[in-house]
């Protein structure tokens, strides 16, 4: 079993839809949770960074962490074609290296 | 503009040849990393360095080598010992205090012919 599981998709939605992207994990020591966005043939860029449980909002993006269920989510409101990309979750425990999910391909159709 | 520069963007290599991928950063970050990305897999850590003249193996270091002679530079050599070198290679950097906040380069795609 992988430490971090992420559905590879692709997830295809119409423009304006609310998108939900998710990861599950098995290591209860993880405390730091990140979402990266990667456009085709580019390097990933950090979207959201959260510590421990709870929600964090930044514009159209909301990150949620549920440590009791070992489940994290990224919500995108009013999705746009420019949101079409691969979304990678990543997490770590204190002082340790990041563990990445395989990434979910998102396609937003206009 | 501050950032990470990787070169070359595309590289073709014959079997049995070593190749070196360049990574330079001007963000004044102490930590630098090399990842490999294959279709359907997450990023896998090859090597990382937190200080000049020191580096540690990641999860898939076999067949790779690195050096860190300058803070700004962290080149990766893919040796002929690497069994499946065709992949997308990503260099990243971070501040030591925020290891989760990685800044990535645009990547180098290596194809072995």
C-alpha cells in the first residue's frame, strides 16, 4: 500500500463547476499538507500549505485536512479552463521529506 | 526575477552514456532537491542537499550522482548504471525552515535512445 493515495483521473468538469480533489494517507505522523499544481511539461507550483487539521481558503481554493480520517481535500470554486492541470498532494511529518501523491489530472471544459 | 533554472529542457542520450543535468537557483535557498517524475507516479526523491559540500540519498539514488560545490548550483549526473533513465527530472529548492514549500524548475526531459 502506498503511503499517499490519489486518484489519477482524469477528472473532467464543465466551466464554473466546483471541483473536489482528494488524497488519503496512512502515516498518522504527517502534519504538513500541501497541494501543488502542475501544468503540462512544467514544474509544479505550490498552491496551498496547511498545518495539522482544519480548513484554509485562498481565493477560489479551499484546502481541508481531516487527520482523524487521514483524508485531505482541495476544492476549487467557479472552475476555469485555466485550472486544467495535474494537482499533486504532498505531505510530511516534522523534519522529514515530502511524500507526494501520483497526481490527479483535471480538465475544465468551456 | 528569482527562480530555478534547469537545463537542458530536452536531452537525448544513447545507452551507456552519462549525462549531467544543470540546476541553478537565485532564491538564496539552502536546500536543493532532485526528483524524478514518471507517468502515473508521484515525484520520487533522488538526492537532496541542505548545505554546500553535503548531500543525502533519497529514495531512488542508485545510478545517479550529485555535487553541491556552490549554494546556487546542484547538478545531477545520470550514469550508465541507471537502468531506466528515461523520465522527467525536476530540481527544486526551499528554505530550511519551510521544507514543504518547494520551488521547482521547469524540468528536464531525458530520453534514452
